[in-house]
C-alpha cells in the first residue's frame, strides 16, 4: 500500500492515520451527529498529516450507543473503479503495495481494527467522505470500491462492507472497519478482532468464492548473517482457507489461533537453518509447518499459537527489533 501529492498520495496519508485499533472514550456511543460540512472543511488532502484533522486522537461518538441493526448493509453491485486510490502500486512507510486487478476469489484471515470520529466527514483515498455510521472499510489492496463480508471469528457475527479507503498500514492488520461495522460484529469497543475477509461478487453475492487466499507482501529483512532466502510468495495466492465461521463456539480448543510467520522456504534444510537462527535469537514457540501450495511443498517458519492480538503485536515489534523484518499474521482454527 506515486500519486500527485495533493490528490491520491494525500488520500493514502488519510488512511494511514486510521491504521491501528482504537479504544473509545468511556462515554462513547450515542445518536448520530450530523456529518461535517465538506464545504467548510480545510483542504485536508493538501495539508500535512499532523494538521489535517480537528482531533489528535481517534475515538467513537460522544453520545448514547447507536442501534446498528437499523443501518442497512450495502448491497453489492457492479461499480466503475474509483478514479482515485487505484493506482497499480503505491508505497507507504517504506513498503510497496500492489492493488489487485479485481476482487474475485479474495479471501483472507487476520486482525481487523476500526476508525471513527477523528476521520468522520473527511475524504477517503477514493475521495468519498468517510461516514463512520455506514458499513464501509479500508483495505490495502482490494480495488476501490469493492464489497466484502467480514466475519468475526470469535463470535461468528458478520457484516457486508463497501471498501472505499486505503489502510490499515499497521503490519498486523488486514482491514480497518468503520465504527458502525466494528460495532455490528463486536470489534468495538475492544479495538481489534480476528476476522475473515471474503470478497463478494456483485453478480453472485451469496456465492462463496473459490479458494484463493491473499498473502501479505514478504517481510523486508535486514542482514543478520547466513539466513537462507525465503521462497517468493504470490501477492494473491496461498493455501486454501477453512470455511468461514458462522457461529461462536463454546469450545476453547476450537477458538481461532494466532500465529506469526517469519518466512517460508522451498527447501526443508533452509527452513531448519532459519529455525536455529530464530532460536539463537531467543524466540520461543517457533517451529516449521510444511504445507502444499500450488503443487509444491512450502516450509513455513512460524511462532505460536499466541494468546491474543496484544501478544501478537508485542512479539511482532520484538521480531522486527531482532532484525527479522515484519512477520505475517496467520489465523487458524
């Protein structure tokens, strides 16, 4: 996840600020306030990021909780690609993201966050005003606009969202939900949640897409000695996902588990050398998982399962400090 600075690049900066999970104010909630009058807004896409918004920190609304059951979910429909936010590739914080040519068959599991009042009424990356009371979302690589069903893997709740923004640019997050969407599936007020994102075909919105799971860009590594090079990963294809969660399970053993993937290798011997390197660096719970991908065996170096999102965030930061690059989050049942 370059454009002219006053247009798309600035739109990406907007999404970048909305990249992490947020915790609301204690009195958050309430009736829907009027949207900001766009005609009175400062030219936010032309201002520095630190000066663009009226609030410094993000939060939810400051009134009684809204009734999200009364908000209609968007109905997937064929739409032309937005003029803004759809460049083939773009770079944020030193990483390059490649926008998918279409959303067909896209499925991914990972950690969702949400964004709210700070950005309400300001322009998204597609240059549509952000409405935190609509079921929308920000995504790094899906075309703008597109539609997806987001399912909370912890409780089985789901919502259809229209993706019209870029982000989140936190390494461990795969989607940024609007405030209303986060409330709908129980990600708010916790701040984050383990989810499945499944793209919807406007012509067949109830049809499950084929097994095509998106993978994050490979970690950028700093030199740490003789660590074997990983197998190049596709920007859009990995192993097939399990069926989406439909209901919460009372069995703790069936709860979704979080892993961090450091790298993947075509040769088992290379994976074993990388495993020893990770252990010498003091990393625990690290092991090798061998899986079949696109007709070949891939050996993944992974850590986990981890207790929760907070543990994954803390360990991700530690892994980067050790020089391994940003790990990829994997969520499994």
